[in-house]
């Protein structure tokens, strides 16, 4: 199911702390960065903080600029983004400013804690209990499907940031580094100890904002097994973009493919009919650029805008077999192959029978179909 774009936003000291241990909140950002954060809030559909942040900071989480609020209203949006918190225990103060300012609010909790919260909180707060336990994938799915949240800004705290990054659910990290040191062992940090995804993140931007520095990163390491991650969505989006580069054809689909190692290193990319070869498929073009026997292929994920073919007339080996022969055992696709050219195509079945995990992300199917619109009336 589609998840929102999850943006983690925080400011830290030079030594990596979110705050000090004093009774008052440590202001790490300056006026220029507070204004930037206000803009990011105005561009979001929802803003989320954990229960710990509600207890310690008592935030309002508002868009402060009247001009930005007016622009939201003019665009047909609520004046304020939806405010969201999560609490497995349900231990939340009904007098907190979070509940009594801004627009719509929601709290995600467990089935056990939900009745207590419904009785304690203001009646306009939506108390959502997806199940007996609080699971982040279910929270994000509900926000996307039921709340129509496409862009979610997460402002803390450290436990929330840690879990979303650990589970591969953060699409972007916006980190501001402030020119001061905290130096207190018991002060809160942005990230805790966890089994994070491997590899290096990709830097998108770095710039000074007043006397602090903003850095924007995106994750690159693919997921594992059948669970999709934010990095999987980004790589599949790239495969769909590559499909747009295919020379047009009346007899074959336009497809893009990317091969990515487990640590997020891009090994190769390709697209249908690349290099003037009228018969080459996207996965075939990409895999041909990786040295045979490259040990990274065993842990790699192949991203393809269209389900890899199970049968083909142009070459003796279909792409599903090529992927298995290369050693890759995980494939992420956007669009199941229609019957246009090969009735009953089932590349997924071939891959699964060969021991591969296949993940379908149908929310990317429209992008995958776009360069093939001229063919779709035939199936």
C-alpha cells in the first residue's frame, strides 16, 4: 500500500545532541532556520512527533506564517497540516498545547490504550488503533490511505527517528547542525543504537541557513525480503524514469531497470532498446554491464518498471532467467506484464520458483505505463 513521503527533520549540536539536560528546551536553530522549518511544515500534509516529545517540549506544531497558511487555504488545503502523535501506552496529557491549537489531530495507539485516550482527549482528536501493537508500517499505511497524507514531516524525537530509519521507512533526512557543543552524556541524541540499513546515504544538498548548516540525505540501501523500503521506492522511481528514455516501438514495451547492491551502490542501469539494439530488454541491458561473477550480485536487488519477462521471441533466455542466472534473488517491479505480446506471462512465478523475492509496488504502475500508452489498447 502507498506510504507518505517520510521526511525526518531535526537540529543537533556539533556533538550530535538534540537537547541538553536543563529544564528548558535548548534552541539549536536561529531565526532563519525556524523560518525554513515553517516553510517545510506548510508544504507538508501532516506533522508527526512522538509521545516523548509531547511530554518534554509541549509543542504546538503550527505553521506560524499567516501568508503560508493563506496560501494553503487558497490551494484548497486545510489551514494547518494534520498533527499526529504515536503512543503505545496512551500516557498523554490532555492539557498539552498539541491538542488545543491548530487544526485536525490524530493519535495512533494500541487497542488496549485507545478507550482511555478517547475518554481523556478532546472529542475532535481522532484516536486510531490499527491493532494490538503499534507498528510503523500500519501507521504510515493508514495515514496514506485514510488520511490522504502524501508528505509527512517527522519532528522527533530520537526514538521515532531511530525506528523509522532502522525500518527503512524514512525517505529523506533533513539535518541541521548547530555551532555549539552539549557534552552531556545523558542528553538526548537524534539516533540511538540500532541495526540500521547498510551503506552510505546520498547527499542531496548542503547549505548555510544563518549560522547553522542544513544537510539533506536520502537512503540508498535496498530492503530485504518482501518488505519494501523508502530506498526501494526511490530506485523503482528511477527505473520508471529510465523507461521514458526508450526508443519508441510498436512491438515491444519500454522498460527501465536498475541493479543495486545490498549497501546501496548502483551496479548498473539499462533500458529497452538501449544502444540501438532493437531486441535488448532493460534488465538484460543492465545486467550485461555488471562483470560476471561479481559477488555483489548475490545480495543485489533488480528494479524493473515492468515485471521481468518469462518468455520472449527475440532472445533464447528471458529476463527472469537472466536475473536468476546472475545470482540476484530480489526483484522490485511496478507493473505486472499485460497480455499484449505474451499471453499469460508470469515472470513473477519464474522468479519465485527460482528462490527470488518479488515485491510489487503498484503505486508506480502509472509511471511505468506512461511510455507504453500507445500499446495498451491491444491487450
